[in-house]
């Protein structure tokens, strides 16, 4: 399912599958998120956070300290 929220400055569209942010548009229609143009690359690669992939030595170092996974 696709959800859209907006205010007078931005419109954001989110997919319920993985809570993927799929569109952010300014009030004048400027798009800020890659729209998977098949001419170049028909896929998307949403940024997942805080970590994607493995950790060296299963340890994450952050600005405010570290933790072990």
C-alpha cells in the first residue's frame, strides 16, 4: 500500500513494504528521490538505517560511544 502525507512545502510518499520512502516533492513539484528511470536503472536502492550489512568484529562505533552486536 502507498501512503502520502503533505503540507504546504513538501509531499512525501511511502510504501508500506519496508517503509520505503519513494517520493519527496517540493510544493513546485521538484522530485528529490530517484524514480527508477528504466533508461538508466529501473530499480531503486532505498537508504536503510541505521546499518545495512555486517559489522567488522560485530562492533559499531558511533559519535556517542560504541556497542557490540
